[in-house]
C-alpha cells in the first residue's frame, strides 16, 4: 500500500528536505512514530542540520503502513503553512519550487555582506506572507540574545528554506519599506549565474562591506507617526531610545536622541500614568493617543528594567493589526532590545510563552480572557501594565470587563497582591443613558470603578495647543423629504401580506410572538421575524411528520418575509434597483439550495411580480436622499478636488448598494469608492465579507497620495470604521441615516481630522436629526461631568470604592447561588429548519472546552458536505468542508480534522433543536454554554480504525 507515494518520496527526498523542517510537523510524527524515533529526528535537527533531520523523517515515512498516513502528511503540511511544498507533493511536480533556485543561489552568495546591512526585527513586520509566526519569533529571539548579524543569518536560513513562491519579492519590498537601500542594491545588482558560481558585483566585496558599516553608524533614519497630514513633530529616530526619569524629558531632538517628541498637551496626558497611577486618558480622536501610549510604555520599561510585562489590548482585530504594526515599527527603530509581539484570532500560540518571552504583547481582549479562563495565564499579577484601547467598552459582558472583574476580585480579596497598572484610552466617557449631569457622573463613576481608576486625565492647561492640532468638524443637518407614493413599495408589501396569509393557514403565527404593531420595512418587523422563528423551532405536535412539515414551512415563510423587509429598507435609503438586486440574489440562492414545494410556490409568487418590479427599478422615481447626497458630493469635490470623504451607513447591504450607485453615476464614478465593512455573515451582495487583507487594500487606496494610482476618494463604511481605525486624510464625514449614542457621535465626527473638516447628517427622519442634536447637548453634559469629578478627587475616590464593594457583593451573591446541575438524560439534536434527526447528545464531545464534535459516523448519511471556501487551521483543527442538512440544506457546521483524526463533524448548536428523548420536550439554544445537558470531554482513545473508518 502507498508504494507509488513511497517511491516518489524516495526519488524526490532531496527536493523535499530542502524545505521541510520536521519540528514544524511534530504532531504528525508523534501520531505515526514511536517516541524514540521522534526524539532522534528532533535532536538531529537541533544539533546537526535541518536537512539531515528531514531526510531521516522521509526515510522513516517510507516504512509506514497505517491507512491514511499520506493524506495526513499532506494535511499537516498545509496546516503548517507549507503551501508550496504541499502543492508540489500533491501533484508530484516541483517545477514551481525549482524556479526559485536562482534566487536562493544569489542569496547564499551575498549572505556574508547582506547580513551586515539589515536589522531583521524591522523587516519582519513586512514578511508575514513568506515567514510563519514561529520563524518570526525565533528570529526575534536570536536578535534579542545574540544581535543583528546572528538574527540576519537566521533570517537568511529561513528564506532559503521557504517554499513560498513570492519570498524574494516580499524580501525586496521589505528592504525598500525599511530603507535598507544598500542591502536592496546588493540584492538587485547581483546577477546569479546559472551554475551558482562567480563573484559578487560591485558593492559586495570587502570595501563595500566596510563602506556599508560606516554608513550604518553615521546615518539617522527617521520614522513618522502621522495622525493628520500636517503633523511634523512626531518623528522618531533609529538610535536606541533612553527615556529619562521624568516625564518632561520625553521630548528631545527627534533627529538625534531617538526619543518621542511629545507635544505639550500629550505630555499632560501622560502625567498620571508615568506616576504609576491607574487612569482613564480621555482625549479627542486624532490627538495622538497611541503616541501617548508608546511614551507611557517606554517610561514604564525604563522604570522596571527586566521586570516590566506590558499588554496592550484592542477591541477589534482591525484595530489590533493597526496598533501592533505601530508598536513593532516604533520599537524596532528606537530600541530593538525591546521585545514586541502580537496575537489575535486563531493564532495557535501560547499566551503564557508570549508574555514570558516578550516585554510588550499587543492582543485582542478575548485572547487574554481565554488564557485566564483556561489557566494558561495563572493571574493578571504576571503583568505590570495593561493598556486598554477604547476603554469606554469596559461595561457589561465585554471582554474588557471580564478582565477587570478578575482584577478587582483579586484586589478586594487579597491584601498581598501585585496587580498591574491600568491605563485606559478613549475619545469619550459618555457611556450609558443619562438625561442630566448627575446621571452622567454616575455612569462615569461606574466606568472608573470597573477600571479601578480614580484619575480621569484630560487636557486642561494645554487646550489652546490641542485645538491647533485637533480640528472638530462643523456639524450640519440635511433633512430630506421621504419618498412620495412608490408603486415598488406597494407591490412588495402586497407580496408580504400574501405570505403572512399563507403562513397563517399553516399555523397561527400570531400566537408565536408578543411583538405588536409591526410595520413592513422596519427594524421592529425584523425583531418579530426573529421572535417567530425562535418559537416555531420548538412547536410540538402529536404527528411528528406534520410537526416537521409545519416547522419547515414556517421557516421558509419567515425567511422570505425577512428578505422582503430588507429590500424595503434598502429601497428607503438606496435605489429601487439595489433592492431588486438584493431580492434577485436571494432567489438565486433559493433555487440552488433545498428547493421544496413551499419555496417553489414562494419563488413563483416573486417571479409573477418581477417584470413589473424591474420596470419600476429602471423607470421609476429617484430617491430624494440620493439626489441630496449627489448634490453634496458634486459641490464638495467641485470646490476642492482633494476632498476625502467617509460615508457612514447602517448595514453591509446598504454599503454595497451605495458603492454600486456611485459607480453607476457618471458625475460621481471618478470617486472610485472603497467599502469598509465588518466580518459579519455574508449578505446577498457579492463581496460583502471582508478579510483583513482586503480591508488593508481599501484603506491603502483611500490613504494614497499618488494621483496616478487607482486612488479612492470616498470610503463607504459601517460601524467597523467609527472606532479605532486611523483614517487621517478625511476632511468630509457624511452620516447617511447613521445615528447612535454620544460615544459613537464623537468617534464618527472624529474621522474628519483635516483642518476645515465638516460633518453632515443626511436623514429623512425628524426623530433621527433630533436624536443627534440631543447627542451634541449630551456631549457638553459629559464634559461638565468630567470637570466636576476632577475638581473633587477625594469624593470621586470614595464613590468608586463604594461602587466596587457593591459590585463585589453582587458577584459574590451570584457565585454563592447553587448552579443548576447539567442533566444526564439523553437528548436528540434535530435540524432547526426541518427537524430531521441529526445525532444523540450521548455522541457529543467537547474539545478544548469550546469546540463540540459528534462521534457518530452515521451522521454522514443524514447530511451532505461541500468544500469550504475559506479552509484554515485553528487550535489544532483544520476546517475543510461545510456540513448541510441532506433534506433542507440548513448549515449544520463544519467537517474538520483534529490532529491526526479526519472528518470530525463540528456542530453549531444554533442550527439545531434539542429534544428530550423521554419527555419529547424541545429546547432551542443559541450558545453551547446555555445547553442544559452534560457533554463529556473528548478522549483520543475513543477513536480507532473500527469506530472511525475512512470516509468514502
């Protein structure tokens, strides 16, 4: 068995060993080899050579007989980011990898000179595409302990073993971005002969080396953080930074000392933090709070050399990426001995290891919550400073509040704690609902209590300087008349009325929800649909077949009602054409999915009206709001060609619709709109889910100053852009039916940072405009509340103490209440749409306390699988396929491999109804943590070739 594969492995072993590092696929080795063999291979890699170790591994693989080993080898290569090697072995074609030989020979030849001209820690920020996280961390560790040249050699070794087709291009881009001009010239000016021999070109010999070294010691490289285009005094040099003992000394000559040149108001913002106090730093968007955070970190590191452990927390992955890069760039240029790293999302890394081996870790808050809950990080006491970006989120069940609750429980129950300093950063503390200053003060006091701070730091003495750098856009309101009589709306509402009547004949849907006075085309109608769907999932009848039929019919009826409701909302704010496109996309999905009798009937109803809808979409009246928006944009760009606009909208579907409208409008298409939306579920519009890479591309296009490039002049954004993301070029903010609370208002307005910026609210709702006017009044109330609290520090401190004790008493009471035990009964999981049986609760297992799998091989007889469009690896799992109900095509979850185990069903509990096998009572749970029955932990010994055979 596998004779062909083994023969090819022997024949191509030299090719494979050039790239493969055995320690990166250790899980594969431990699954198929004995402990002694694995240790021998790893020892060879560490003491002799990676290539020899890889040859040993390949030799051992040729003796394997276990079914599935070769596919598992391919899977672990892909999961370990050996994408090029995976493809070459899968196709037994190494031609693409061999095309890189010339670049390898060149790099090998110039290595002695090349490694003296670079600083690897600076390059790594640009090399994520060709170096994996482990390689990057190892290079940083070598630089930290052995210096630049040793780390440069490690970097070159990693590149020479890289199987990424673009590594040479990425290296050149990184050298250019970091301004290592001599290293780049050395790389580009050498022409590698076919035989790999020859001598280096000019500049690569000993004279060139000496010249390069001399230049390196006398040249100062400047790095600039810009939060607005006109800023010129935030420069940082590449020389090592040596912060002095007092905060006033953070200044200094930016071209020599290597220190951050803080503005006077920024020094004021650091004052409490550099004295070791917990504080909330509240300052306007665009004033440079990240610069302030960097200065605080530098001072903290200086005060606690060798002992400081700093964590910078972000609320969103987008903001994490932005802040991580800023921290990396800054410290790699100012003091490379400071070890900075980052972690978010599905990175399979040890948080404890990152904290122990680095000085600063930038991460998303949920990462730290997970590490604390699992015990991987034993306590917050291992840290010395935590900075919380957008700290106004420290309320309720937010991860920030989870972290701070642990902090406060330790503080209030132990007299010998060594908890970290807390520094929060925000543009506004106007949280919660309030009508007057005392209520606003109470909300702010609660935030202070949650963050354990008794100091609110704002700019007070340097306000004049702050105002010269931070420009508050002028606010204007445009009230637009609503649609007059619209036949499109009448037709859609008639269709919805007909569907409601059909649903009522199947079952009394009015009994399934308490929501009254719902209107078509409203958010309240959407809430009614959610309520009805939740209730209809657990409808029970004596005749189970009838129950399944009714539940599936009601699900289809309500899902169609939801889409028509969405279309009315789109039509209200965009074009009728966009609403029709939305419906066309939905019905295309319906035809391609589980197309039952009910859906055929509903599709026929739509098809019968579509010709008239299409006529109205092409010939009907224009939306008055779009006409007003068109006028505003034409005027603004006529008056100033360099205008940069951020257009905020409520939904992803509307963002897509607005982009299409601008692209289709002759007088506006030159704006080349970019769309910035979150990672929510995909809508019916193409491209409505954004990866981090695509978001970066959109932002880069908007920030570009190259007039000849495909530059975007307007950014259409949902709420993803109103908090944290740096958009410095914007001078016009348009809020299109987009109103929230005080914090949102401050942050959205703050996107307009350039001098002379303006902010317009465009709405057809008097209530919407009035709400924004009230927000402006509330902003003043918050400012007055802050001043009042700052003027009575003792009273503030006492009130915070009282709130903390009261909160602790409430938590203790909840903890003391006996938790309802999980039942041990047997339950069935039924499809949430058609109630088809899926599996028993006895077959469920929980992996790593959060992933739920079904150990029932027969489940594949009741589902179908389709390839996943975005396969990736997370926490040991490699997701490969989506799992759908065989009868109604409802999404049940994923098919994934875990370690060496293939084809494990990973279930989504919200896709199912849970039925007690004895009482037949049914339940619906949105989260696994809410289920009322016990689930056993997964035990690897349960999986054997007999219990889990290969899938056909």
